[in-house]
């Protein structure tokens, strides 16, 4: 697969991840706003689901950033990469397009 196609795919995954993070955080805040202190099981389940969605979205955005950074970041030219065990792909730990998440 060409670098351009990989960059587009990584970018779209990052955008989706950022959207999921925003949606999860917003829904979690809404749950907390309208929860009147009751320990209702559905409220707890909804809050947990939204928290998990926000965390997964942030992780997806971070991985997309690292993926693009590994191909275009400053260290990509130097060839400094490490292999992650989870995805078994080369990930540059020093490069990235954005800031911290």
C-alpha cells in the first residue's frame, strides 16, 4: 500500500477517534449533569460505556498520530523506530503530528 493511502487511512482513523473521544466525553458529562445522586444501574452502565468510548477514541487518535509521525516525523528520516507488541508495527516514539492527548 502506498504512503498516501496509509496516511489517508490513518488520518481518517484519527478523525474518527477524536470524534468518539468528544462524543464519549460529552455524553459522560451529560450523564453527570442530569444524575441527581441516584445509584441507578442504568446510569452507572451508561457512564461506564461513555467513559470507555472516550478512552478508546483518544487511544485511536493517538495511534493515528504515531502512525503518521512514524512515516513523516523528524526521526523517520533518521530511522529511529521501535516495534510495539500489540500491533506488531513500527512506531516512532519521538515523532508525531499533534500534541499530547
